[in-house]
């Protein structure tokens, strides 16, 4: 184990990291062991040693975008917040899914009406989000797929939708469903990190 203590003479590098994360952009810092200097680094995929320098990658926190105004949406919001995720919920305020979606976000649609989902899918299926999930049975998903294809969305994009949603089969209540959804999002997030 190597422990390096570095006294910063200024905080501009740290401020830069915080600003980039505020705008939900990944950023990296490099600690040069040779020069005992901390600098902003070219972004790498993961934290690692590079030619004797330690490069630490910082990614924006996972965010869950929720569409739905029902008991399921409220339960998912509570569980996601308890798990430490940032949450944007359509039940609390309206937002543009296409603008809010980024590579560090997951989207869950918790509607009991496919028609409400279609405009959201049209906005996010081409985004970089790492998870897109939708409530409903396999039969409901077949109908959803049919309608999305009729609206001109390619099957490759539609295949990104996890439906039925959740890490395990049908849940009996909204709290069980919420745990299954947040667990599925967590597993997808870990799988998306190189």
C-alpha cells in the first residue's frame, strides 16, 4: 500500500471537478508522483495507474428518471432516494426526458397506459441512458412494441426496453416492485461501468 499526501496550494482542480459533475460530465484528476502535482487529466474509462501517475475518474452520480403518477412511482422514488440515487419524478414536476437523459441516468416508465409512454420512448430510445424499463406484462410489452414499431422506431432501439421491469418476476405490491426495479437499475449500472 502506498499512501501519498499532497498539500494543495490552490483548489482550481477540485473546483473544476465539482463544476463538471454539476453539469453531469465525467472528469479525471491526475496525481503525478514524480512532480507531486495534481492536474485535470484527459478522461479515462476507469481509475488506474498510468505511467507512474495515479488517474482518478469521477462520474456523475446515478440518476433515476421516473414517469408515472401512481403508488408504484412513489414507492420507486422512495427506494431510489434511500439508495442514494438522484431522482427526477414526473409526479413531482414536469421535465424534458430528452434533456435530462444522459449516460449516467436510468429511466423507468410506470404507467398503466401505453399511450402515455409512446412520446417518452420516442424522446429517450436514442439517448445514452444505461437503463430503460417499463411496467407491464409480456403481453403488454408485445403491444407496446407493436405500437412503437408503427410509430417508426427501429426494433434495435425497442429492444433496449426492459419489460417486464425489475430484477425478479411479478411483484405483489408497490414496495416489492420498487425494490425489484431499483435492484435492476443498480445491476445495470454496475454492468455499464467498464
